[in-house]
């Protein structure tokens, strides 16, 4: 169980779901261990958050446990989408912990947002990768089948075709150097927020499958999550693996809690 997520499912305002999919990882594997590591490295956090004057244990967070992957990724995403849709139908906000980034597709389909916001080193706008149209490198493209537009914050690499696609009007790319000044304007739009931990510089988050240098700093990520959280109807943090000493998992766990604190504070 994620520490502090001790509300009953029936009384929960937030429901955490582990999604340990590790099917299309194309470099360093191990994303299947992400949910376990994120829960473990959240174990030492203080309950109290002085920024919002609130306690995590008072915010009605439940841990659903993991939904284990099946051999067929599309079948798994359909099942995961159904579970997240049930959470939404119960009036709670889903919190997904991956697993590879592909699990975000299920979250976006369940939430059906107007805007997809993603912290990511990669554009993820490919039609397919290594012959797989349902790869971790295709997530933003799949999100745009649901959302009206996408904002990718921290992106610094992609294929030529992806950068051409990113020039279209429904995609906004915020480079790492511009992230600190990015102030989202969502008006009345609904948002789904995804954090791929490779958005961060590998010097601070080395436990991920496709590291890319010159990324975001932890404080920048914290502030970005805090800005988007009040507008979001769903959240995930993905691509944590087991190839470091816990630095990446502890950052992911802290960002998940930041989302809950700031989302709950905005609802009061």
C-alpha cells in the first residue's frame, strides 16, 4: 500500500492504481517494478504538507493495488481503462503508477480530457516504434485521439517526423529552459496530467528506461505539477525502473503526493 493511502475505496476521493506494464520498453527494462518502488520509497515522508496546511492521511486516498499486465497490451489497456473508469464513476480521481508510459493511454481514455499535459523528454508522437503501434513512444499520438490538444513539457528529443507533427496547432512543446516560466491557461478545459520521469535530468532521476540529458530539475517538476493539478481530472507517474538506488522512485512518489495536496487544496 502507498503510505498514507489508507482510506476505504467507498470513501476515497483519490484511488491509486499500480500498472506494472513492461511490454514495449526499448532500452533499459524494469518499469514493471515501478509501482513497488514508488510505494516503498514513499515510506519515510512526513504526513504534513506546510504549503497547503494539510495531511496526506486526511485527503481520502485509497490504494487499489496493482492491476497486473496480460500478454496482450491492448487487452490490458482495455481492462485498465475499465478500472479507471469505475474510479471516475465513483466520483474519485485516478492516480496511476507505472509501468511503462503506454499505461497512460488507458488513463486518458478513461478520463476523456480536453487537454493532455505531459512532462516528458520525448515527444512520443510516433505512429509506431519497432513495428509496434502501441509503444511507449506513441503515447502522445494516442492521447490526441481523445484530447483536443497536447502540451509536452521538457521535450528535447524526437524523430524528424515527430517534430513536424509537433508543429501542428494541436501540440505545444515547452522546452526545459522555458518550463520555469510556463503558466498554463486551461480556462474551463479538463486536463489529464502525465509525468514520465525521463523528463528529469538523469543526474537526478537515473532509474528510467530511456534517459536523456539536459532535463528538468526536481523543483521545476514540483512546480509544474502544482500548477496543473488544480485543473486535472487524472494523473499518472510512469517509467520508474529498478536501475538506481531509489532516487527516481522517491521523486515520483513525492510528485504524486504534490499532485494530491495541490488538487485537494484547489477543491476546498
